[in-house]
C-alpha cells in the first residue's frame, strides 16, 4: 500500500464520521411535525388538493367581489339561458333559431342561468361558503367533544369508561344519516312555531340569520363525535402503558398535566388525520340535507339544493345540475387527497424523511 493511500484513509474516515454526525444532528433537532410537513410537500396529490381547497376558501370569503352577480339577483329575460360553449358541450341543448331549438343563448352568463334567471356561477361561488363552513365546523365539534370524551373515558378507566363507551354504543345504534335527518326535521318543526321572546323563537331567528345553517351545525355536531371518541380512547389506553406516563405519575404530576403535556400531543396526530378523512362525509351530509329540502333556507345557495333544482330539468337543462355537482365533486376529492396526504405524512412508521 502506498503512502498516498495510507494518508487518504484517515481523511476519508473522518469525513464519513462528520457526515454521519451531521445527519444525526439534523434528525435530532428536527421535530416530528417538520418531518411530516416535508413528507406532505412531496405528495403531489395532497398539494393539488390543498390548492383546490385554498382557492375555494378564497372564493367563499371574497364571494361578493368575485361573483359577477349577487346570488339573489334575477333576470326574468334570461331564464334558463346558456352561453354558446355550453350548447356546444351539450348537443341536446339546441339554441333557439335552429330546428327544435329552445335554449336562449346568452354569453353574459358564463355557466348560464337557472329557472328563475339567477346566475349559476355566482350561486356556485356563494354555495362554497355553505360546504366549507360544514367542512370546518363539523371537525371542530368532533375534535372538541370526541377528543375530550374519549380522553376522559380512556384515562379514567373502570366503571366510568364502561358507562361512557356504552353511551357511545347506543349512539352508534342509530344510522348516522337517518339520525341527522330526524334531528333536522325535529329542529325545523319544533323551533319554527316558537312564541316571540322564547328560546325557540331566538334560535329560529339565529338560524334564519345564518341562512338555515345553525340547525345543520347542531345536527352534524351531535352525530359526528362518536368515531373521534372511540379513536381517542383507544389511543389513550395505548399511551397509558408507556414508561414516560409511569414516570410522570411517580414524580407526582397531576392528571391534568399528564393529559395535556404527555397524552394529548401524542394522540393528536391520528385524530387530526381521521377528521381530515371525515370532512367529505360532513360535506355530503349537508349536500344531501339540502337536496331533500332540510338544508339551507332558500334563496341561500347550496350545491345540494342547486343539484336538486337542476335535477328537475336534467334532460332539458343539464348544466343547471352538472356544474354544481362538479363543484361538489372537486371539493370532496380535494379533501380526500389532502386527508390521504396527511395520513401518510403523520404516519409515525413512515421512514421517508
């Protein structure tokens, strides 16, 4: 072996050690949430879903400035009209002036108008407010109620845990969608006829001010927390067996300190992932309730109610049902893609750093 080779070996070994040391320092200083964010950024489908959601959030917030018209504005002369490109996409929509024509071609409305002469594009933009409100309010109630309920049951254990989880089983005995429908029917029937000054009257006024959204929030909130409660309880039961929990108990830490400093941070990841995957279900609940007439109050636009109105003339005017259905489709798929990305990014068993 030459003297040059002998002199190169120590330098090569030392550089390799320094490289390993740098990698070890990076992995020890990075938090799990930073690693999760990096994995999420590499998931193209999740990023596309996030972009679609952000665009819809911006459209919902700035709807009065983005929408060409107000959602209530009617143009009687433009009822059931459509632009030229829509008649080209749907060959059965024959413009007036041609043989068998019945569609009024009006290029002033990008997506056309409904049977009352209201701009479809404007109503779809305003309708994003309803679906996104449910998309964020539903998980909020679920996280708040379900996480607290499940943590108490799992950490307390014994008879308290047994009683609390039997209550969850009773709630599970009812089909969720049917329970939401029954709750909505009960709220609408019970609180509409309240005397002036009563609680029922005030709740009905608040519901009217929100366009019929209050009772939807209550109905979804009362039925959305059971899955989260079960997941939180299971996570707490698993974490209670860890050594750091025994160490915290041995030094005299209070239960509240153990729960909020040791238990909650370790169960939050799986719960957030589960809730992100459940958001499309909340959106579909609202759309279905609006479709059957138990959702928002007209003329407040909802994609579900727009689909219901358009389905009455689906053969003659398919654009009135298909365009709001596409908006609902893209938003639900965006949340599905983002939920899948969050699940992969927050998976502690993933070693993609």
